[in-house]
C-alpha cells in the first residue's frame, strides 16, 4: 500500500499538485492514484490482497501519469486517498461515491454510514481534491493560458467474470478534439487493441472530474484507460507512457521539441548509471 505523503509535498493530505506552472497546455489528472487509507478507517474490513487490487486504486496509472507529465512539462494533480474511502471521480450525491460493494467485494467499513460520516469523508478527500483542480484551472485561465485536461486511469483485464480485449481505451463525450487524434495514432499499431469509449464511456458515470472541471468550461478533455496488466511493472509503465508522450508531442510541436531534449538527457543519465 502506498505510504502517506509527507505534508511538505502535499497541497493537503488528500491531493498533490506537481509542476503547477508547467508550460504545457495539458493538465494531467490521476483521480485514483493511491490506495492509501487513513489510519482512522483501519482497513475498512478488508485484507491486504483487496487493498492492493483494482478496487482500491488504479494500479500503474500514477507512474504513467507522472512520466507523461514530466516529459510534457505538464501540471499533474493526484488524489492521495483510496477510492474505497471515497471516489473523487463521482458526483457527491452519487450512490457509489462510497461503495459498500466494489465489483463483487463487500467493503464492511463502508456499510451503514450516517450522513455525518459521509460528509466527513467528502471533507477529507473529495472536496480538497476538487478544490485543488479548480484552483489550478482558474489560475491558468486567469492568465489566458490554453488548458486541456487529460485523466489517466487503469482498468482490470477481467470484470465480473468478463474478459476485456482492449489494451487501452480513450473515453470522451461529444468533444472529440483530443480523443480522435489519440485513437488514430494508437490504432496505427496493429498490435494494439484500442477502445473508443471502451471499456467505459461517460454514460457509465466515470467522466465526472472531466465534466466538472473541463467540459463545464468548454475545455477539451479526454480520459485514458490502460489495462492494468499492461502497466503492472516499470517496463510496461515506461512503454505506455513513452508511447503517449510521442503522440502528444506530435500534436504539440513546441512541446515535442522540449520533450525530445528532455528524454534525450534522461536516457543519457540512465545509460551512464
């Protein structure tokens, strides 16, 4: 399980923003970055296996998001509390904001919560996360900066007994300005099975963060879902992050020049160690 983030590196105990003033127009968001559960909740009645699984977080998503943001010189916003405590990618009145059952796993610590318990969890994690995203975007817009939102997630290869064939999915609503170039570039490789609004779509109520902070302001946005067995290890995380970096760099020529220089320097350091 991920450790608690030292206070000096956190916007709050629930959210972290890295590279706030990054030059890229892209803001990278990782809603389900951590499986950390604050001490007052114990383990929510679950075992270590459940807390390391996809029901607690999006395994592999954060390393991909970090590498992508660093290469593109983009701001990165991470949620630092497990979605089992509260799911930041759901409306505050959603029935699955705090799940008593996640997929097929009963979560005892989420059963029978009072309205006061629910509000306390919102104040703990959901509210600070969305306030941080909102403040970052409003600051950028007040400076007249072009701003686009990308959220990075991962999904389980099998859900409720059904296998999922996609290696990666790109989720979007009627605004396809980011999704279409991404999908086209990914489909150029015959070895990659790409989902267009698969394995989820906004109709599944998984697009809340982007709707709240992007679409409500008319900002271009898209969600990237990578199958978590593809990014379980560092080699896969690097592979998928670098593929996405290449695609975004081609879409943003100036960012591409900066990225090429940065990756070249990084690889020189890695080869010398």
